[in-house]
């Protein structure tokens, strides 16, 4: 049988390859410390889990849900956006739609807007799905380099006019994966102005909106005046509420884009299990103390990692948000070579920067998704192996 030609253009998904290597080494008896994946290692809050138990016992939750999500979920998401960001004018019937986590909705918005020959503007380094989804639908990804000297923000002035005019989507993600960078409302205002000028749908992947430290509160692009004219925002409960495997999120913003997403979804999937949506409603009502109990775990791990890396020679600042450290590789190594060195000498898996795009070369990503003692052990293994940043 012959596979579709498009698959020849798609590299193996970064974390699928990491999983394969880990399984292979574990089968050989290697004690692997996997600091590559941004997969929460702690369960959802007890109250959310109990709500799920009760919702499963309710017979009416076992039928097909509405494609756009049950009314109560969409209304709850709208209330959450008002409470969290002060955005009080979102219509739950036309400006919010449920999603099977963020990844599904991210891919489906490409199906709704991008055709052969269209450009998409994607961050580099960035979440690999932005690039692969562009290729799947026959578009051409145009990389916006994220450079340390620009605080890992794209330089909109460097985008050629002809590319901007051919672009259908512009993607940003702040707090950022993989760099951990943050953005201001002023930068979001620049994005909205740029996308209005060129009639580009602005897509903000806000998966890490609630994983922030030192009293920092990441803003929403929809807080910008007029943003709903041109922007949508993707929210996920995966990281904020330790619900990664539950696959639940929502998209909010421009009504035309939300309607297009609904049209695609109604032909591809059958919505999110009602019981999970009911559980997500319980998550949205979490108190500040409950949310801090989630992020404080990562903050403690962050302090251990930043001190440990500094002791090994890295001059590095603690990120203000996300689950990630974006760390430069020592001189003389590519990101792939250094990641391989860590694996071979220390049994540590981290993600190579090149896996997130060409501008990711020279860095590797560490995730704060293992207990403190495993992070400390990883740092000790690096020390014992003589691995330092010089």
C-alpha cells in the first residue's frame, strides 16, 4: 500500500521519538530520569476527581455531547475568563467552543483557514504542531525567529510584506513553550494591530496561563481593545489543573473563527465526554489557594533546578512562568549532541532545542515534571559526570 505523500514531509513527533528511546533504555535496565516532557506528574485536585466519579454515575452524561460543548461548560468558561482576565463580553454561544485539549483545536483551525499556497506565521522555536499542521493542510510555514536578545518575542517588522499578505494565521504562545518567555499587553497590542492590517487570524496558545510564579499573572490577548475582531485564544486545563490526560480545553474569541472551528469539529470528532466537561466546570471554580497548590509544586522544583544549574556553571534566570527551563548547551556541542551526551553518561532525557525549530539550535529544554528528589539526582549525576557549562 502507498502512503500519502504528505507524510514524507512530516518528521517523527519529537516526544514520540523520546518515548521510543526511553522504552528501549528502560528495557536494558537503565534508570532513566525523563525531564523532557511537559506532562504533570501529580493528579488533579481531589474535588475535580470526585466530581468526575459522580458525573460518570449520571446516566445522561453517557450520550453524545454537543459539538461545541455543553451549555454549562461554555458558560462556565466565559465566567472564568471574566474572573481571570476581566473579559466580560464573551458570548458562550458564539465566542466559546470546547476542545479535546488544545492540540486538537490547534490542528483543526488550520483545516478551517489554510489552503495550498497559504502562509502561516509560526514561532521558531515553537510547539511542533504549528509547523506540522501547516504542512498537513498544504500550507507554507514561515518561521518567526525567537531570539534571546529580543526576549524571545518575534520581530514583526522583519516579516516581508509579501509573506504577511499571503498569511492566514499568526501563532504566538505566552507564557512560551519552550523558552519560558513572557509577553506584555503592549506586545499583544502590536500583534493585534499587525494582524488587523494584514487580515490575519491571530491565534494565541495560552496553555500555561496559570503556571506562573512570583505573583506574576500572564495576560490574555483578548484583553486588548478590539482583539475579538481578529483573535482567538486557546485554553487548556492540562497544565493548570493537572488534567493532561483528560483532554479538555476551550477556544474563545472571534465569532467567525469559532464558527469555522465548530464546522470542522462537527465533521471530525464527536465532542468531549460530558462527564469530563462537568469535571472541568468544577475545576473552573477552584480557589486561589487550590491553584497555588498546583503552581507552588513547580516553583519549589524551579528553585532547586536554577540553583543546581548555577552550581554547574550556567548563568541562568528562573523563568516567570511555564514548566520549562530553556538552557544553552555548552560550547562545542549541538543541541542533539549534548542531549545525547546527557543520555549516554547520565541516563537523563531532555529535549533538544532543534526539535522546536532551527532557531532552537544551541539550547535544550528541561521540564519541571518530576519530583524534587529526581531533579536533585539528575543534577548530581551531571556533577559526577563532570558536565558543566563553560
